[in-house]
């Protein structure tokens, strides 16, 4: 049950961060002429990597029985 909860919560966070992060890329507002998407893409990648690391750490801690 713990493993399923970790997968579910981190999967939802992963999907929501990706959707929220992609929102400004497809905005209907007038685009900035000097706009680059490097910052947005790197933000999404870094946060999603942190979510995956968090899930891995939580599963490893449960495996060792610390909590």
C-alpha cells in the first residue's frame, strides 16, 4: 500500500508540474520577441528529476524500515 501511494502521489506531482510548466509556453498573450524556452524546459526537467529522486528515496527508506 505504501509503495502504491508513493507512486500515485509522485506520479500526480510529475504530471501536474509538467502541465503547469508548459502553460506559459502556449499562452495566448503576445509573445516576447527575445523569448527563449531554455529556462522553462530546464525548470521542468530539474523539478521532475527531484520528484523522481524523492520517490526513490522514500521507497528506499521504507525498505530499510526506518519509519
